[in-house]
C-alpha cells in the first residue's frame, strides 16, 4: 500500500502554507458574514474573489509542494 502524501514530516514542511490558508479562510468567512462595502454586487464579488483566488492558488501550490517533498 502506498504511503499517504501528507505524513508527519510533510505536514511540518508545508505548515508555512497551511497557516496563511487558515487566515485567508477566516477572512472569507468574515467577509461573507459582514460586508464592509455597500450592497453592490460587483464590489462584493470582486472583494470575495481577491480572497478566493489566492486561497485556491495557495492550496494548489501546497498540494504540489507536498507531493514533491
């Protein structure tokens, strides 16, 4: 049986990417609960995508890094 990609050593190596992902996820959750902007759909979607796109990119980068570590 093949070992999992996310063993203990790998998780320690990629924790520098997991911590910012948790912070970004917190801000997305906070933004969805209370929006600091007026109720304009374009502004809300733009602000949300400015959080979601880096989160997805960082998640992909973290997975690729874990795979190669």
